[in-house]
C-alpha cells in the first residue's frame, strides 16, 4: 500500500468528515438567527448518517454495492426530508399515517380537478417516473464508475452525493426559518423535527399499529367505569352513557327558525375584538357580532378536518369513521324532523367532492328536507360564480336567503350553512368594497368573508318574517384554523378556540349562560335540540350549554382526546386504547372514552 493510495483514500474520508462538519457548523451559525436553528443538526446528520456509513464501507472495501446503496439512501433521505417538511407545514404534525390522511382530506381536490381533469392524480405518475429515473441513472453511473475495484470512488460520484447532501442542508434550513416563531423546546417536545430513520420507524409503527387495531381504536375496553373515574367524570358532568335525569325531558320550543353558520377554519383569534394582535380593519362585522351578542370565549373545536368537525357539530359525536361504517345515530336534522322541523344543508362545494352528498345522506339518515350543494344552488338560483372549490360565499349567502324566502319554505326549519372562502386557495369575490389589500391573501379573504357575513345577517334581520322572537342565528366554525396565518402562534394541530355567537331578539332561553364557560362544538347540537323542544339522545357526547358541565372535549386524527377546563393548567390529553395513566384525570377520561367506543 503506497503513500499515494493512502493520500487519496484520506482525501475521500476527509471530504465526508468535512461535509458533516459543515452541516454542524451551518446549524450552529443559523442558531444565532433562530431559537430552533441548532435543531437543524439532527435532521441533517440523522438523515445522512446511514448513507455516510455506506460511503465509508464502499471506500474501505472497494465495494460498489455499498456505493449504490449509499446513493439510494441519500435519495430516499432527501425525498423524505422534503416530504416531512411539507406535511409539517400543512398539518402541524410529523410525518405519519395520520398526518398523511389529514393532508389528503385538506388537499384542494376540486381545484386540482378543475386544472388537470377528473384523473388529476395520474399527474403524479410522471413525477414518480422522473424521481425513480434519476435514482436509477445515478446508481448506474456509480456502478459503472466504480467497476474497476482498484480505483477509489471517482470525483463524479462524490459530487452527486455532495449535491444531495447540500439539498438536505438547504431544505432543513428553509424548514428552520419557517419555524422561527417556534421555540426549540416546543419543537423537540412535540417531536416535530425527526431524523429520517425515525420518520421511517414512525411510518412502520403506524402501519403495524393500524393493522392490529379495530376501527382505529386500541384494545383496552373496560366493562364498567372504575369508581374513581366515575367520580371525576361526574364532577365534570361528561358522563352521557347512563340515562339522563329529569333535566332531559322535552321543554317547550323556544325557536321555530334556527340558522347555523359553520364558517370554514375560523379561529376565535382571527376576530380583532377578541385578539388585539390582529391587524385593524380585518373583521369589523365579526367584531360587532362578538361584542353585541351572546358570545363565548372558551368554545373549542371538537374535531377537525371539516368532515370530522361537521359530524361533531351536527351529531355531537367524535367517531366520524365509525359513523360512516355504522350509520344510524341521530343528528340535529333527524331529531328536528321527528318534531316537525324541516332540515336544510347548504354548501358551496360540489356534492361529488369527497362523496359529500352520499356521505351526508348516509350520516343524516334521510332526515334532511333538502341538500343544497353547488350543483343544486347553480340549478335553482342560476348561480354563476365558480371559485377553486365551487361557489363563492357571497353568492352562497344570497342563494340561502332566496331559499329561506321561497314560498315552499315551512314555518319551522333548521338550516345549516357551511362556508369555504377562507380555505386556501383564498377567495376574494363580490362587491368592490370587499376588495382591500392587506398584503396577505388570507387577510384579504377573511376581510371579504367578514363583509359578506355581515351583509347576510343584516339582510336576515331586516326581514320581520324571518327574524323575530322565534328566530335564532348561530355563528360558529366547522373547526379551528388549519391554514391562514398563525396569530395564536400555535405549534401544533390541536383543536383551539373558535367563535360561538348566539344572535336573536329573544335570548331569554339562554340568559343565564356565562360567556367564559368552557364548551366545544359537541355541545351546540344538544343545546339546539332542547331549544326546539327535542330530547337529547344517549348517543350524544355533548351536553346542553345550560347544564353545569364546564369543560371542552376534542379529538384529532390519531385517536388523541383533549379536555380543556378552567381547573386544568394545560389541556389534558389521552390516547384511545391505552390502559394506564399516572394522572387520575387522564385515567378517568381514558376509561370513559374506551368504554364509550366499545359500545
């Protein structure tokens, strides 16, 4: 072994070491500009640790199989790193099956279908072919470049590997700058930054976990509630499995017309009257509604995304997947239908999107008088606007008002309106006075929606046939913000506070409610059912807001359950299917929901 050979071998090894040093030095340098900067070291070194090991093996043993494996691992590491950052940016969650499901449900399928056609997902095939082709090309290049085992790995191969390494560094750097408002502790505690080997392990664990579970819920199902858990649940008044007492007897109907507006992705923090950090002039109409009506400051989203959120709102349930598999539980529409209230559901998106029309017909068990999706609205009201998702909200509100005033409308009805404008791609449509430039697509869209909502409510209020002592309007959200701008500086995807505003010239039935009471969208339908003279069924997981319960229960994909309550310093979180918790409060919640889901 001559000195020239050792020198070349040393150069290659030193190159690899220098790359590792550069990644660490870059992370330390960037940490001067961001609290989370030093965490870039782990993704980069973690991503490339295994490929670097194969590089050294290939160099030491002159083995081109190891060299090819190193290239493959480098490609996979870069792809997973970029994909993990996209997932994190879109869902506030680490890469896993739950975050992938969430990303799919939040993808603008309607917009993609409009651009690329019904089979838009086929456009992924050329992308996959391009990526696989690049991997095959570079692997072949390395294979043939190292066919002479006497030669060290050529400079061309080192260049390829170095380029991939630099891409990983750059992508992690971009990720870090996107997280400049997030503290290092929050990122580490939430495990939002994971080296690629851990990402792979997480995905594999999710697949095994999902395969071993029944309907996505784990295997601990107690036959009855332990005494200690029952006492805590009674204190919270969340136990709804047992037959409810006299307070659940039907009461005289207080309202004949109930109109619920479920705004897309609207955080309470987006309302300037609640959150002074919001730019001025964005939400003047919501500010006015919030100040002048019965408005809650601790109402939480019960579930998200939209399909989960609407199920929680209209069925007072947290198990959306089970509802689809085992339909039959009553909804606000079904209960209203039995006592003479016609049900109407309005949505600006296509009924074919996500199979919404079929899904809701299945969930609501034929209890609706009429569905109005984009197709029905366009046909009946000659609506012409067509945004990425379907109809703009200003035209939706106009169509809703025209339907409410139509001769075929019954005296008693429950109408639910689901909006879409403040879901990306953000929509600014309608009158010119709505078109302001707040230097943000989201803020422009929010301001535009705010104006349209205000116009719609004023239109309702100006009509004495629609708006009188027997009318109740409810403004809330399908779920808390999963897009938009983070004025709460949230670092996770957990359900947050949303608006809950009751509007009526007759709020006497709700006069004793405290505005700071803790609740969630689970509790809205039980309250409305009682206000129209119905009886709360056992399947409802929420409670009438006028009862003593003072906590908010929420769920997110991944079978994580949260309770927010004034006596809890931070949200209590449990995972369905687990058996034992150190905290008695967590154990009580865990026992209750595992029992609930087993029935």
